[in-house]
């Protein structure tokens, strides 16, 4: 699958924002209207869970309407809540379930069963929630009996928007105030979204504080394109010779734009235009052209701003002159797969000169890639990275478990095919 990429395109709605819009709409009073919602498997899992909690949600394409009855309007489900492959769904929803005075059981797929939930359940238990599961509530399936929460001041050992959001959502309905202090800034979609629904979150450096017993009201939410999805085409446009792509309406939340900073540092030809900062979640159009990249170091406080983009940045590094070092990225080990090992193993199959380290990887460019039998290992971002790699590789590349891509990007392959000139 070779050839340049040319054209103007849009990517699906932002996954992080879509999840939060559905959740806050479900616990708000009154009607919420969402336009541009990502209808990938993960967000559909969130919708399914809140329907089982008694919320009326109507989905027509990427237009969603939610009839919210407040937190007190949620009902004890008569079946388990299945989050599928979605870590965002389970971790954020645990914050909400911990506020509810009834019992719920939460499960997910095989990948979710391996992902650490203790980072969320430990602080939620401190607030008063009764949570049990494998290894004392560190792994699914999880049993939750909530209600009667009290605010806490929590220092998180990891910079994680999912951990921060779960605690803030629980704090929204707890007695007193709740604060979360992070080691570095994580994405702030929850804080922005709470304000859209009439909530209030205070920021003091890396500390976020929320006052309990706040009521939310329905809102109208427009979801911009997902920069994590756009990242695959930003890299493709940068490394596939003679390519030029314009991607419209991309979310430009500064906690998410690390990918643009790193590609620019590598020498990518990127132009940002039609910027709109007058909304809760800023957005813009981005044009990328083929260019000669150079190796860089990716480490420190930029890592939380591009943690989901590291697989595709690793591919970019295989086409850059010199060495690229990725450090401080231990969080990759607890994603849908151990993304350090999986990225290294799969890119090696294609001929990349890459090695894993304890907290990241080292990539030696520039590599000539060749076709091979590879696998997504059920990880949507690995699958898309391999698909872009196949555009560069000589010979045929076969991607096993490519259906995992629908988790965040329905229609990905069709769009990639349309752009090939």
C-alpha cells in the first residue's frame, strides 16, 4: 500500500470529550444536545452503561440527545455494566457510581481485566465508597455500593486525567470540598466540560478543587475532531513523500497538543489556520506537508500531553535522521496493551531499528520498512500506526485484529484509501 496522500479531510469527534459529554449530560438536569459525538465502540459503551442506569439517550449519527434527571434520577441497574475496551468509561464512571446509594457491578473485556483500577478505587474508597473486586478492588470485575461520600485532599502518584476526573466527579456529589494534586498537568477536558454544564472547578497550579453538592444543568455541546486520531494523518503527511493533507476542525486543547510541538521540533511542515479560541474546547484546521524529519528526545512534562500519540510518533522516528529517545512514558505499560513492548515488537517486524527501555524506547533512523504479518493486539492505536506504516513499507503488510480500530475511528481504512493519489 504505497503512494502519496493528498486531500482535505475530517476526523471523528474527540473521544475524551465525547465520553464526558455523555456522562455529564446523563447526571445533569434537563436536556443535553451533543453534535459531533464519536460513535466508536468506546463511546457506545458509555452510552450503553448510562442507558442501563435509566437514562434516555437518543443517537442519530453523531447527533445525540440526552434527557437528564440529575444524579438522583439514575436507577440501580438490573444487569452488569459492561465497558467493553474503554478505560475512560470505567474509571470516570466509577467516580459517578461511587456517589450513588445502590449497587452496581462493572466489567470489561480481557484488556480491561488487566488494567489497574486501584489508582481510582483507592481514593474513592477513602471518600467512603464501598468497592470490591479482584485483589481488593484493583482489577475488574468490580462491585460498587456508593453514597455518603466525603471530600478528600488527594495527591495522585500519576498524572492521569482519568484518575483526576473520577475523583472530581465523585467530589461533585460529596460533602465538603475535594482536591486532586498531580505531579504534572494532565488533560483538562473534565474541568472544561463541568463549566459548560454549570459546575465550578478551581485551579491552583497542578491542584484542582471542586465543591460538593453542585447541581448540573443540561447543555449544548459541539465536539471537535480528535487530535489523537488526526495524529496518524499528521505523521503520515510528514513521512510519506509528496504528501499534503489539510485536516479540518481539530481540537486544540493545549493539554493535548504535544504531538504538534514534537513534530515541529522534528522539522515537520505544519501550518495551523482558522483558529477558534472563543469556545470551551478550541479548534483549528491543520495542514501538513511531507518533510525531512530529525530525531529528538521526548520526555518530561510533555509526555501527558501526547501519551496516546507515542505509537505513531515512534513510527515517525523510524523515518527521521538520527536517534529519537522516548523517556518518562511508563504509563504506556498500562494502556490497552503494554504499548512499549507492542510498538517495539511490531515495528521490528517491519524492519525498524528500535529497542524498548524501562520507561520508553529508542529509535534509530532512518529505516527502510518492508511488508510483514503484524498485529494490533486488539489495540486501536497500534492498529492505525501499523496501517500508516504499511503505506511506506515495500511489499504487502497484513494487519491482524485490525477491527480494533473501530474503537476510536470507524471508517479509518476507507478514509485512508480515499486520500491515496
